[in-house]
């Protein structure tokens, strides 16, 4: 495991350096482009018979990494806490209903529509996928990922209100998506449709339990931070809270992602403003920004390398194009259209519906959930569909969202949605 971690870090650092010196893309997108290009080159060399075992080596290396476990039980806690740490909770309260509607109801509605749509359309292109797997695909592809897009939104001059809604939605719908996916995975394993009471108990335990744990962790950490003024110890306390809290959530079978988001919001607002000195605040910010950047670089390298594990066919490529169109269409129906219809009542700038639709990027969580499905033909199909949607989302939507913001948002940042 140490060798694998060392190789991942070295490769991520090398690719980040190459991107910074020669390509100039946002770091997360740049390292993924290089990793994907390397995988494609190795596949091409193997096709003409001159790869000298490179394809087998990369495939064995990537196969030795449990991507789902690495992300869901390792990276995710740090990434969600770091993301929530810099969200202005006071400003977020003004958009709490918008974020709640998009993150909770939007994710649930998207899961259902994507699942039904894929079940109806995939057979027309020669891809057979049972209904429960179509719903699982809808659940894992509906959560959005703010990692790649937030920096681009800032550089494009997107209004703060829009940044806040996108980041808030993404932070919370990750937790919602994981809960829905877990529920559907239980249906797949048992073969029985749960009753409304069973669903209610699971949601109450996972979601409400995760939020309650996050509140408790944040409060305890806040009180401990407030009682001392020693930046080394305080940075260590935040790190321990994230690692210990996520592990505790796993043992309690509550939503770790929601716990980390809530905990990050408490520490990032009350903790930074009241419990930390200026020196401590600076060190905490720098530490978590570095953790965020490093883990994101590694994560996106792994996404690029995962190409080696995908078995593509002509029907699957066509099905992937269908999946891309389906997810974008449903994103518009469940997010863009309601925002557009609500107009100025949501207090978002004109053109926000377009940005929210195109800026709904999918990322590593979707790939990790797909990899967690039971081994078999249907799992391989879902993985291929998911991978293509994620790659399109990051490379095409991620690289063009800045231009979309500049064209769609009114110069004054005012007006309807």
C-alpha cells in the first residue's frame, strides 16, 4: 500500500508540473488530461504491438487500487471538510431553500428520471441493463462535484450568490446521493422492495444521523479550539476531527459525507471567527488548502488511469453518448428549468439556470460508487457509462464553464435566474 501511495503521489506531482509548465489547464483537469492521454497512448502502442508490457503493468497497477475504498473511506472526508471550511454559512442561510431544494429534491428527482430514461432508451442502442441498475446509475450520476468548477467560476467572475448555491448544492447532494445509492444497493442485494417505513428509517438514520454527528463533532472541536491558542495543536485537532469523525460515522452507519460537511461549516465559520487567532486561522487555511489540492490532483490522476479497466464496445460507446445527453437533459429539467421558472424569486442573477445546468460536473464519487457495485456484466456496463459521463463532464463542461459564465450572466450580476 505504501508503494502504491508513493507512486500515485509521484505521478500526480509530475503531471501537475508538466501541466503547469507546458499546458496551463486548471490543475485537476490538467493532470487528468495527461493521465488519460498516457492511457490512450499505451493502448495505442499495444494495438500496434510495441508497448513492451506497459499496458499490462498499468492495468495491474490500477487494478491493485481499490478506487472505491480509497475515495469513499479515505479522500472523501478530507475533500468535503476542506470544501465546507470556506463556505460562508451566514451567506448560505440566505439561500438555504434554494440549496435544500436542489441538493435534496433535485437529486431524488434526477435519480428517478435518469433511471427511467436510461431503462427506456438503452435497449434501442443495443445495451441491456436491468431497471434496478438503471436506477443505481441515476443515483450515482446525479450528485455533482464542485472540485473542478469552483476555481473556474471564480476566475470567470461569477457572482458570489451563484458560487454559493453551486458549492452548497454540491456539498450536500453528495451525501444525499450516497444515501439513495445505498438504499438501491440494498434492494439489489435482497431482491425485495423496501416499505415506506424502511425507507424512512434508513433516511432518518443515515441523513439525520449524519447531520447530528456533524453538529456534535463541530461543537466539540470548536470548544477545544477555543480553549487554547497553539496553531500546531489546533491544526492537529481539525485533522483528528475529520479522520476520527468519518471513522465514527462509518461505525455508527450514519452518513459520513453529511457529517463532514456540517462539521466543516461549523469549524469554518464559528471556529475560524471566534476560536482561532489570526495566526492559527492562517495556518489552518493553508493546511487544508494544500490537503485539498494534493488529494484532488491524486484523485483526478486516478480517474484518468481508470480508463485501463473499462471494457468498451460499439453499443457501449453509443450508450455512453445517450447517458451524456440524458444527464445533461435531466440536469436542466431538475435544476435549470425550476431556477429559470422561479426567476427573481430565487435572488440569483440572470442566466443562472444555464450556468447551474452546465456547471453540474460529475466526478470521482460517481466512479467510486460504480466500482462498488457487485462484479459482473451489468457492473461493467454501469462503470463504462459512468466513466464516459465523468470524463465528458470534466473535460468538456469543466473547460468551457468559464466561457458559459461570461456569456450567460448579466454584466451587472442582477436580474432573474
